[in-house]
C-alpha cells in the first residue's frame, strides 16, 4: 500500500505524458485471497486484503488511465511452503500431493500479459493455478 501510494503521482504523470498513455500497478495476491483455509487465517486475511485494496485503488485511479490489477496464483514452487507450520505443511501435502506446481516464471508471464494490453483494456484480476490443483 505504501509503495502504491508513493508511485501513484509518477504513474498518473506517465499515463498523461508517456508514449503508452497508460500506467500499471500489479499486485500479487493468492488463491488464498479468494478461498479461506483452516489453519491459514492470517495469510488468507492478508490476501483477501490485497484483492480488496487493488479493486478500491483501481476505482480511484481508473479515470486517470492508471490500471490496477491483481494476480492470484495457486500453488507456486517457492520457499514459502517451508515457512508454514508442520500442521499446515501436512494439510498442503495431503491436498496437493505430487502435483506440478507453478514456477515463478509462470506468474511473471501473467504479469507481462497484463501490462502489455492496449490502453483501453484493463485486466483487473488473473487467477492462475497449476492444472492439477483442485
């Protein structure tokens, strides 16, 4: 939120004066911002907050051609899983099994898609998850 607040004046100027005539903020949330999971209340609350913040901010700056989007990945192969408690790690292992998780590059490509849309196209939200994730 602080970063967006600091960037908005610069993005508004870029949208008004720059060659693209549009600027972007892309926040990264999580599938856990759309679905709540037991033993992950704090994580889910923060990710629901990212989605709500992104939508409210989108409404505030849309008329100034600053697009605000949120990417909500499912399971990504990062070190984040190792930061979970043993109980949560066991829950995730039971649900996810041996599925092929997303790579950080998959999320980056989603962001690349968002920011390369024409000026009149705003992608507000992208949910991307592993094919096998149920």
